[in-house]
């Protein structure tokens, strides 16, 4: 393996994710048909140089430098492969808004891992990239579906090994997301949670998760409705989302099977039959507007492909 040459580059397309999925706190997530495009290119300079160019209005606050998540992930790959780091430029077409609960940080981590691995001939396996992604992110529910695609349940075994199950998602289950203009950091959302969970709440979540997975597999709306109930994180986070409860109620009244916090929030996710999806999206946006919050609604399909890379055409 050799260090990549000056001007060499790759393009990595990484999907957004919705994680936690009701009772699936820190273990269940799904890739959505919305994504970021990262064009990574080797540039002249030392190992501390990482230039970030954002194409889109949402990421104006994001910065380059060696502490950027994309570059930190890339350096982990090169360290594992025994290769000296190189300076990089990242040009990002940003469609997944940061700090909204749609896995923006996961897209950065996965792009850095896949891109850096591709630049040096892919010495690391997908399993190793998953391990590194979980280690960097701290939990698997976003990064795993971001890398692999689909609906993924990730569990740590008694031997501390990570196991990933690709779960079924019926074609007639639609994901409706309402993305508000307000932001909520994952760290703030985690601080709102208690340090311990009562056993009855944990038992309720275990049962709900089983119902939800069966409902998603079969497209049974009643099972999905009964499965989209959480006692571990949502009760402590709804108060952080301005107007969130009103938006959830609007989604249910418009025909959603259930409405939950996407990731750490503030984006809300409703699951619904196809013939109600657009009406639910409009109802959620209108409810947020009544709360004084601008938002946009998206009806999104499950993204099964996961992240993909291709060579970046060199410019002369």
C-alpha cells in the first residue's frame, strides 16, 4: 500500500439516518433516501491540513482542521493501515442538516472512513470500518445503517463483539420526517436523560421493540402503532423540542401510526401508510408553524444501498 498521490480523490455518497426509532434507543436505526455527497481530494500540505468547503446553506458553522469528524475518521483508517496521513480537501454537498436528529455526524464519520480506505486501496474490511465508526460515534444506531443501508439492529454480545442484523421494512411503510429550523445537539439531549432507568420501563421497551420490528416487517400498522412507544429517552426529551408534542398530535390526527423523535431530535419521524404520507407531512409542518417554528416535511423511502464511493475525476 502506498500513500495516495497529490490530486487523487474519491466521492462518497452517504445516506441520512433516523435512529432510536421509538423503543430502539442506541440500537435501532434506518437509512433514508436523503444524503450528503463528500468529494475528498489529496492536497498539498502537512498531516494537520484539512480544508472543508460546504455547498449548502445549512453548514455555514462547520469548520475544517484536524479535529473535523471527517478527518478524524480518515486518520483512524490510515493509522490502522499503517500509512502516514495526508492533507485533504472535502467539498460537501450538504442535504442532511446538522444537529437535527438525522445522523449528520454519522455521515461525516462514514465518509471519512470509506473515503480514506478507498484512497489507499481498501485494506480495511467493512466489518473493521463498522467497528471504527461505532468507536468514534460512541453508539451504533446511526453509523451502522449509514454505512450499510436499510433497517439495522446492532447489539453488543457478551463477548463485546458487535452483531448487526439487517431487518425487514415493508414497502408500504412510509417514513415522514418534519425537519424544523431549530437545532438540538446530541450532547444536550443526552444530558436530559437520567443515569438509570426503572426496570418496568425497560421491560415495556423490550416488548415494544419486538412489536415494532414485527410491524415493520409485515407492514402491520396496528403493531407499528403499539411498538412506537418509548420509556427510556423520549419522556425526557420532548420538553427540549419546541412545539414537538403538538406536531406529534397533528401527525396522529392526520393518520400516522405513530410519531417519534428522530435520533436525538428535534426532527420528528412519523410512520404511515402511503396514502396518508403527504397529508401527514403537511399537517406536521402546519402544526410547527402554529408553534412559531419554520420547518420542512419530507416523505422518504428506506435507503437499502448504504454508502458508496467512486473515483473523483481529476481536474487539470
